C-alpha cells in the first residue's frame, strides 16, 4: 500500500491542485475547501514517504487555504 501511495498519490494531488487553482481563478467560493482536502492528501504523502522537508509548506497552506476559505465564505 505504501508503494501505491508513493507512486500514484502525487498524480491525484497534482490534478486536484490544478482544478482548485482554476476554481479560485473563477472565484468559486469552494475552491479553498478543495485545497484544504488536498492538503490532507499531501500530509498523508509526506508521512508515508517521510519527506519531512515538505511539512512546513503543508502547514502554511493549511493556514492560508483555511483563511481564504473563511474570508470567501464570509464575503458571499
């Protein structure tokens, strides 16, 4: 299972990141919630592959996407 996560999860995360970015560019208010879900996938991948250097990016994006989601939901 670890090998499957290591090999295939980056493809899924890349697709979700591209989709979320398109949604954000179109001002879809749920874009950031999708981004938060994607950060959960990133966290799984970081732990499974022990790529601890990506953890600061993951934590920062949790905060940024969460902040953006709350602001966009409040504005709507």
